[in-house]
C-alpha cells in the first residue's frame, strides 16, 4: 500500500500515476484505518475535548476526502469502463462507512458531551461551536436515535441511493455520447456560423469521418438550435437532447432512467419518513436557509406572479415575429432558440456570434484574474509544474497581498468525449490547520466550452463567459476562506440555498464596462469591445429575461413538488406533476415526448434534490450584494475587501444570513434581482 499513489497525503493529487486498480485497495485500507482510529478515540479514558475528539475526527474525514476526491473527479472528467467499475465498487463501502459513522451512538454521546459540559463549551469559539452544532444535527438526520432495525434500513437506503445516483449519471453521460448526426452535405447546415461548422468538421475528423459531425455536447448542440435554418435538423437534434436517458431516445432505450428515478424517489421518501419528516422536501430543508417547503413554494409563486405576465408578452411577441417573418405558424420548442436569435438580431442588431471574437480564452482568463486581483487584493499565476489529467487542463496559484501562497486551482474548460456535461466547481483539498501547519485549499473548476478550432484560440460566447465567472465565484468561496477547520472552511457548512451567492454575484461583472475592458478584446486585433456593440449588448441584456425566469421557476417548483407530494401508492407521477407545474408557470409547452426529468442531473445525481430553488433564492442575495458595488463603484476597493471579509473568508463558519447582514447591514431585499432581470417590481 505504500506504493499506492492515492495514499500519498502530501501535495497535489498525482494524476498521472493514478490507475483504476489503485482505487478499491486504497479505499479498503483507509476505511479500515479510520474505523480503528475512531474506536481508539472513543475508548480513551479522558473526558472529551475539542483537541482529543473533534480535531482528530476532522483529520479522519479530510484523509478520506483526499483519497476519494481525485477518484470521483477523474470519474467525471476522464470516464472509462475500468475507472467506472472501480468507482462503483467503492460506493457501497463508503455509504456503509458514513452511515455507520453518523449512527454511532457512542460518537454522538461524545460530541453531545462537549455541548453539555459548560466548562468545555465556554472555552470554544463561535466557529467551533457551529461545527459541533452542525455535527449533532447531522447525527440526528442520519438516524442516530432510531431503533436498530430502522438504523439498518436507513443504511440500506443510503447505500442504494448512492449507487442509483451514479447509475443515473452514467445513463445521462452514455446516452449523450451515444447520439451523433453525420452530415455529408453542408447545405443541411445552412445558417450555422463558421465557428460551429469548424467544430463539426473537427469533430468528424477526430472520429475518422469526412464531412461534419453534430453531437449532443452543448457546444455542438446549441448552435444548431439557435442558427440552423433546416427545421427538420433542429427538431431531430432537439428530440434526441430532450429524450436522453429515456425510453424513447433515438439511439436506444438501454440508458432509460425511468426505473432509476422511480426508485430514487421511493427511497428518498422512505428515508424521510423513517426520520419523522412528512416528506423528503422537509428533510432536505432541514439543512437550508429556507424554513419550510411552503415558504419556498410561496417564494417561487411570488416570483412567478411578477414574471409570468411579462413572459407571456415575450412569447406572444416571438410567435408574431416567427409567423410574419419566418413563416412558422406554430412556434415549437425546437423553433424557440432559432426565432429568438433572429428577433434579437432584428431588434438589437446583435448576436452571440458577433460577440464571440471579442471573448478569446487568451483574453477572458487573464482578464478574469486581473478583475479578481483588483477586487480582492490577490494575485494569480499559472503553475506549469503541477501534474494535470489532460493536456487541456491548466493549474494556477493564488497569492495573498503579502505574497504568501493562499490557494491553488485547476481549469478544465473544454467539452470532450468521456467527460460529464455541464459546469461545476469541486473541492480538491480543503483548508485546515494541521499538526504540520496550514493545509491550503485547492479547487477544480470544470466547464464544457467550445474548444479551440483550426489553430485559433478558443472563442467563448458571452454566455460561456458568464458560466466561467459563475464557477470561479464558487472557486473563490472555497479558496479565499480563512477558516482553519475543513468542515466549515470555504463552501463547506454553507447552507445549500446560499452557496450560489458568490457564483451569481460574479456573473454581474460580465456586463460592466470596466470589467469588459479587462476580459474582452478581439482575438486578432486586440481591439476593445466597441462602444456601439457594448450598447447593443446592454440593450439586449434582458431580452426574454422573464421567459428565462419562468423556466427556472418551472424547474424549482417541479423539483420541490416532486419530493413534497410523493405518495408510495401513486409512484413518482413525473409527467403528471410536470404538466401541472407547466400549466401554472410555463409559457412554452414542449412536445409530449420530452423527458427532461430523466436527465435532470441536478436533482437526481447532483445534490440539488428539493433544492433547485436555491438558484433563485440565492440570486436575491447575490443581486442585493452586487447592488452595494453598483452604489460604491464596481471596483471600489473597500466594498471588495468587505465582501472578501464578510462573505468569502468566513465560508460556512456562521449562518449565511449573518454573513449577508454583516456585509449589507440589513435583511435581503428582492428589488435588485427584479431590476437586474428587467422585471417590474409591482
């Protein structure tokens, strides 16, 4: 085991050395070691203190994260059959370990003794107290007080859910990559911009084909939906995308997630009932800012009341344009992006493709770093010595104003085969104080952008730039923390419905002239974004914003109702509930064959179950926070330092609402969100 690269706990993960055959032995060895050390901790004769209980427990957990983290990461970004098999073999072992840990009555009593012993409790600081309170809550939510038979059932449920979540993700990934459309006649691709054509040709060449190849990866799929003049091509691509991991997927039903989703919902409901929650939605909210599912539904419906009338106006306007200008008497789901792009071009003389040359990766990434340096007083430099998992990946160091290394991170920005879709930030290493000194935080930031084509730098859409800023906001939250305990440093310990605050806050800078002067410049001439083009871009900022808002509300309401209204005798009722939600909030009705819930990874495999509302909930906070920068100047150093100190550096060491009020000086208000979205406040 000394030769197993996963068990080297110093430095960054040795990606080049990690092999699938290392995974299971490393996990087996570490779980056995953790169990033995936990037994020793609980057997010590001395009264429990922070130093002889909580600190060693943090060490055990961090060690496990240091081993399993790189495995899960590689499974997402460099998926292979062998790695997938090794990953899946470990899931039940890890689930059993965590259930056993969280249901350990002796450990629960030991932790409770710290809370009950006033001499010990009074000697702890506020951060340490929060860690203990959070731990006691988590013990209860894992069923530590249940009778033995129900404890065992909880463990079985947790284990099966971990496997089902992995299976769900695999089905989405495999179905996404199973479909492609080979084009031999370029006239079928009429309307596609040169960037999309070049990518399609490059994809075909990489697979040994002539002509052009379209896939369901977003950089290939989205241009078809927005620009392809061939309506049948748009419909074919839409139909494939909307039925991924479904029984009616064009490339086959072997990845159908229907039974997987039904079982996930059944088990989640059973778990919640075991713990005396009425449903899984209330169980999920036990660790969030929101007080109840009813409060969340009221919040979403209030936003719908404000946004839907405007969204209805927007879609009626789009239908009129499509009918009179494009000859589309009925606007179908596969027409919406295409017609919208045409209408935006007509009204504002602007398109994503016109902006793309001004957002080369070679300007956007350095500009993002310069912006962060200016806001928060740090400096960022690429580190060419760090080992990475793919040639496209780059590693960077963050230094504080004192010149000391503060954090490190990886960028993996481009779509490719065997990589999970979407964009995310994940922790590679958490900040914590150890016996050997300070362990610095390290982050992974992963996107699926259009890769470089034809010798040019990667040219991003403005939407991709926003996504990059979003994920970097999560990264800053993780990396700039000054909390020295892993369980509440960075994003750890932050309520899930507040964790999007820094990410959505960062998106706002993508629209500010001062920031754009840092991140935008023509890839050939270096010319700044012209004023006239910026004005048109700004004028189009809230184009169809209400339509986009009600779409997010549809996701949030569907997710919450799905988990709140589940009844074992009736089953999941996916399509029935979805139809009800759409009748309430949607302004575009997709075709009956649409099966988007079966690829809704956020709620079935991504931690957002009964929590998708978090995006809108946190956007209230992030818009209100950014309003402080608008009031003081977007690069105001004092406001930037206050945001750093009151939001980023404190991480999860105190309730999110306290951090918000410490920065803003008051309770949150919805006004800034409505103003930023162009929605009337009435």
